[in-house]
């Protein structure tokens, strides 16, 4: 096992981490209107955690 993560790999992992976050809260009224209450996680395309769904990094 490596002692440290190479900088390029760390950048790729950071990008994958940013992609899996919830969408911003203001996307909900923009898409559905002000009356609808929907979780912003529904607008996130990539749904991944460290337990399920590994990345090929």
C-alpha cells in the first residue's frame, strides 16, 4: 500500500467527490416552481458512496 496519494490521483478523487454532492437548493424552485418541495438530491446524476459504486481512478 502506498504511503501517500499522488497529486494527480488526489485531484481526480476530489473531482469525483464534487460530482456526487447534492444539487444546489435553488434548482428546486427553478425546475418545479416555488410550490413544490423536492429534495435537491433528485437532481444529482451521480449517486455514489464509498460503500457502493467504486470509481475507476
